[in-house]
C-alpha cells in the first residue's frame, strides 16, 4: 500500500487577515484529505504540529514514504501586505519525481482555484521540506492568507482543496482516486 507524509503548516504565528491561523486552516485541509486518502487506499502519517520543522523532517525521514506533501498558505512581504493573490507550488529542481508531482497538483488545482492563470510552479533549493526530505516532496502555498479574497477562498474551499490534493496524490501514485462513502 502506498504511503505518504502529510505536513500541514505548524506555523500558529501566521495570522489570517480576518482571523485564524495558517496552522489551523492547513490542518483542516489535511483533516479533510484523510477520507479521500482512506477511500483511495493510500496510507499516510501526519506531522506533529507541536514539533519544530527539523523534528518534523526527522519524523518524515524515519520511514520510507512515497511522497512528502507540505501544505501551507502564503503571506506577502510587509510592503505589499494584502495585495498579492495566487498559488505557488514548490519542488526541488533536481527532483524529477517532485517536479512530476508538482505538475500533477498544478493540473488538479487549476480546476478549483479562483484565478487559474495565477498558479505558478516554482523550483527552489531554499525550502527545508524540499531539500532535506528523503521522499519526493512538494510544498504548496494554497493561496495568500493576508489577502481578504484569497483568505475567504481558502476557508470556503477546504474540501475542494483537500480533494484536489488527494486526487493529485492518487494520480502520482497511479492508484484509482475514490470518493469517500
């Protein structure tokens, strides 16, 4: 049975523009993914949000996972607070598997995000969850939580986000995506 590591944000200090935190909402997304993953026969573990990023990465590397999915929401720099919208899907540039997974997410997320032309694939070597994990990894910034419209979109689309990400996992792993009963 394929197995993935879900790593929703543990950043309780990142506040949404109109209430709540990145940690809270991204864990709601991961919670909503669980029934889709179970239905599709995909096993998973999740990070412990009380741990540091280094501890989360160590936990992810303690077993052999087929994928590592970090789920975040984005924030603009202070100088442009609230002005940015969009989705970034990050992968490590030398990881062909990570890039393939990022492209699958791009396709599935484009069907749900309110600005499908504002989704970017971003290769980077600077994110620890991409650089230091053994499994092929992607980090998605689901939308900007400092923008009123994006923050509302995230809250209103928790299940749609979870479904798109779960379908992406199933597509990558080559297993049939199934709706929960």
